[in-house]
C-alpha cells in the first residue's frame, strides 16, 4: 500500500473515532478534538506520511487550528524516550493516539488502556501482543499492519529463484525495533529450507551504513 493511501486510510480510522463532520456540524462551536502523534523518527523523516495524514483529515473536514489540535511527539531515535512521551500525551488527555511503529505502539499501550490507539505501520501486531487478532483486535488498539513478517521468507525465496546458486545473504536490520527479531526469525526459517547462510548486520543509524557495506 502506498504511503498516501495508507495515511488516508488512517485518517478514515481517525474520522470514525472522532466522528465525521457534516456542513451543519462545522457551523456549530464544538470541543476541539486533540490527536496525539507518537513516533520514534523525527517529523522531518516522516514528512511525506504526515502530509498525507493531514490531507486525509482535511478531506474529512478536520483542519489543524480550527477543529483539531495535533500534539506531535518524537523521541528523535531515542527509544527510551518513548514511554515518557506517551505518558505526556495521556496527561494531555488526547482523544486518540496515533503511533508510527511498534516501539511507539508499545509505549502507548503501556501508558493507557482507555484512550484509542491507532497504529500506522506495525509489522506484526499479533505477534508483538498488541492485538488479539487482525480480524478482532480487542482492547483499545486498531489500525494498519504492513504484515512484513509474513513476506520476509518470501523475499528470500524470490532471491533464490533469481540466483539459483545463492548460498549466502547479508541481512540489514535495526535491532532497536522490536519487530526486527520476528522478521529475522522468519527469514532464518526460510534460509534453512533453501540452504542459505545468513549474515545479520545491525544498522542503528546513518553512520553504520558505510561500515556494514
């Protein structure tokens, strides 16, 4: 799913939670809805996704400064800051919390069991314990899943089809993301079936890219 499509689908989730606006509603003074946005990445890194989210909200009649306020919170890559920021959003009594990845979803989940949480791109919400199932999530978490764990083994299978003599594969990962271990486990399972040796290389920041290459 493309970024714009994904974020507009997210906006529809938010519109459902906050209540879609009609023209008559827009003419009446109402409480301004407050959305909390929690991310491990910086807003600059998510600029395209954030703009798509704003666009989707505008199409539902929600505009910042008029009938919604968005509380933007980013840990700027520092995972240990996420619980603090999640607790801050709870203290602000936001109406809904939007999370941009498994780290922020877990922090939001631990901070509140009553405020609705909308995840945007968690790779395995069932495996990570965020929801009971994709069909019936239960609790206060809903949203979108990239399902990348299920296709991680398929990626290796495609590589093997393209390069039949493939015997060794380097896998780049980001260990600070809790879903990476699940993705690696699926890839390792596929590697065993195809007789491929994996070499895992941890990329924690831009400075590590040149080193691992």
